[in-house]
C-alpha cells in the first residue's frame, strides 16, 4: 500500500494506491475515508487500485467547498485525469452518486462503474435530515450523537462494534465541515436529481444493494436500473446500508464479479 497526495481542483487530495493492472478508483461514503476500502485494495492486487479521501474527509483538505455534487464530481474527474487515468470507478452511497455523475459527464474517463447503496434522488424527509445533520456538524456533541444514531440505522449484523465504528467515522470528518459539505451536496439531489442524467451513461454499471438497507432501499436501486442503459444488479445478503462492515466478504465477491464484467 502506498499513500500520496496530489494537488487537484484547488486542494491537496490524499489517496492510497496498491496493486498493478487495470485501474480502479474507489470513492467512499459520508463520514468515511480511504480506509473503508482497505479489504478490497488488499484483495484486488491484480488491479491498480486507488482509494482517495473525499474533500473534507480523512487527510484531504476542504478548500473552497460549495456544497454541491458537481464539485465532488469534478474532484473525482480531476483524480482520473491527473492521477489514475481512465478507470472503473467504484462508489459507496455518496461516492456512488459522485461516480454516476462523473460517468455521465466524462465517459472517456469513467470506463465502468460499480455503485453500492446509491441513490440518484432523495426524498423530502431524507433531504431535511441531511440538512439538519449539516447544521449540527459544528457541535461535536450533537455530531457524535447523530453519528451514533445513523450508524445504528445503517448496520444489521449483531457482531458490529458500534462504539468502534462510530469512533472511526468521527475520526474521518475532523471538525465536521467536510461532512456538512457532503451532506448538503446529497440534500441537493432532492431538487436537482441525478436521475435524468443516467441515460447519458455509456459504460456498464453494476448496481449493488443490501438485503436490509433501510437508508437506500431496493426502490433506489430500481430507479437506477430503469434509468441506466447498461446495468446489472447484485445484492449483498445479511447486511444493512454499511454493507462493507456488515458483510465485507460478500462485498468483495460481488465487486470481483463486477470488475470482471467491466474490465
């Protein structure tokens, strides 16, 4: 595993790279960082994998953040253009929405896509909760309380150590400003859904859902499957939204299948 930083889109972006072969870029979700993909980077040594910290998460700077999906998309496109080259992009939740936006914008850079627990639109209540969480992010006590509540709702396996997981998620967002920025970006797809752009995505897309995902249920996957020209669906059993925590072995297997179809 190699860690490095690159000057991209006005910020220093931190990332981890491993393996050799066809390029794969991993994009994490809210309140995570590149470490959420460590198992897969260790497993897929037959690919050149990159996992970067999204703006304002992990060791990546926040910069002049504007709370939009478009800016997060452009961060990914800059990474593809300057660091990895054209690649299959894998995104979880927030990261999946970023990947789909990038695929619609630059088919020359996104050669394939795999999205896990991903939505192209959010409902009114979900948008309200995201904006409420964004407002709370500067209050550390409120932030930790909401992270705990949300983490419990996102997990299914009884073996998950919630305290450890909350501590990890809190460590990835520092003062909370980057978390608030990303929450605001996701709330924005309530009024400006990504759904109409799905038809422009030329590459093959694998949509991966989780059997017990209460945050991003099967309905969200169905919207993607209906809108994408070339899409297949895989499901992770015995898992909630944080499927790479609940059932990482099944996620690795599903991703291996998806990459075999995308390479």
